[in-house]
């Protein structure tokens, strides 16, 4: 009886071991759909490349924020193992430029100029906001899990201007009065900015440069904005 029980126990253990090995093998062969970097958030330093001859005094470091929803299209015949994809999306971007003793004169009736301001003014800031469509050709080192491994992307952003305004604080009677002036008439309505992004896992650094000018020809100084910063991706 004991001998029969031992034989049955050994047979059960062998069966369990075989089942575990088979399950492990199946899991190893199973392909899990990777992250498509559906959400893309960017924190960046904003600056201007200003044509020679323009007297512009930049203040503290410009900074901005961008957020996009992206859709990723794998490239190649084997979508389970491809390392390349094309992505398109939509989102918003805000760029902030700070000045020292100057400010764009949005109240001008004709041509926009960068004017000198009262030295007591504070928080001299110029903001532009865009609705944008990023277009990217992507490479992922880890095709099974895009939240890990090397990744890079090249492409461009096409943006439509939503807002252009200045903001500053003026001292009046011992206190500071905040002013905010909106005007888009001097700005180019569209912008095109080629970009590159490189990183590891969910974090990467990026750089973009406007090939279109900030202001319309003969209606403002010749300025090409740029941004450099951190990208956070996932989902």
C-alpha cells in the first residue's frame, strides 16, 4: 500500500512539474503589447535666436510646458518585433520669455518693437501659446517593453497660435499693479519646429528649433524661438 502511494505521489509530482514547465514556456513565448507612449509631457527652457542688430536684453531663464496625446503606428511587416514606428498627436504648448528692463510693445499701432521699460517694473514676461500637432519617426531599442531601454525620435511640430501676451508688475503708490496685454496681430499664425528626442525608458531630452519666425515680416524683429528640455512619456 505504501509502495503504491509513493508511486502515485511521484507521478503527481512529475505531472505538476511538467505542467509548470509548459506554462513557463508558454509565457516566455507570449508577446505583450508594448507601451505606445500615448501621453507625452515636456518641461523646457525657452529661448530666442535673435537676428544681429536687435537690442534685446533677456532676463531670467525662459521656461515652458507642453502636453500631447499621441497615437503610435508600428512600421514593418512584423509589428510584434519591429523597433520603428510613426506617431502623430495633438496638444498644447506654452512658452515664456523673461526680460530685464524691456518688453515687447504689443500696444504699438504699426510695427512691434522691444522697448525699454521702467527699471522698477517686475516680472516682465512674454508668453505665447499654441495648439500643436507633433509628428515623429520613432526608434525603440526594446521592442517588447518601450518603458525600458534606449529610444529616440525625430520629427517636427506644426503649431497654430492661440495667444500672445505680455505681463508685468508696475509700482503704484507703494504697491504693485499687475498688467496683462494681449495681441496676436504681429505674430505669425503658424509655426514649424523640427525636433529631436533621445533618452532611456520613460525619460528623454529633446530640442526643437523654429524655422518660421515669431513675427510677420516687417512687423517685428526677426526672431527664431527654440526649446530644450525634458520629455516624460508612457502608457
